[in-house]
């Protein structure tokens, strides 16, 4: 297990992470100001704090990605706290 409060390494998305990404898709689209016909979560990192911070890479076109920061509290409520767009598929997930 990684250090408490530290970010874990980037990993392929899980089924749970896919569900989270689909749930917050409208919030991410609003933050960016566009609708994404392509929306495929690729990888994520997480940080355990007073809840969980997720940093996720979502493919939204050919070599175009969104990096989104999502916070999930202990009641499992989700909140998009930051979005970086556009990013390339090769760009690593780094906390922002």
C-alpha cells in the first residue's frame, strides 16, 4: 500500500471507475463546454484523504483526452473538482 495521503500509481480503469466516470460525464462536459460523442475512460490514480480523490484520463477523440479530478465523500457523493482539456493520450496523469 502506498503512503497515507499519497497518490497511487496510474492503473487501468476498473468497472467501478467506469461507472463513476459515466456518472460525472455531464459535469465534465459542462466544465469543458462541449459534449463528447466519444467518452472512454482509460486509466486513473487515487488518493485516500477525507474521502477519495480520483484523477482519471478519459479518451474523448483520436489522441485527445480529458484529465478530470473527482472527489468522492464518505456518503459516495461525487464532485468534479478540476478538469484539464485537451490532453494527449500519452500525457501522464499528474495531480493538478
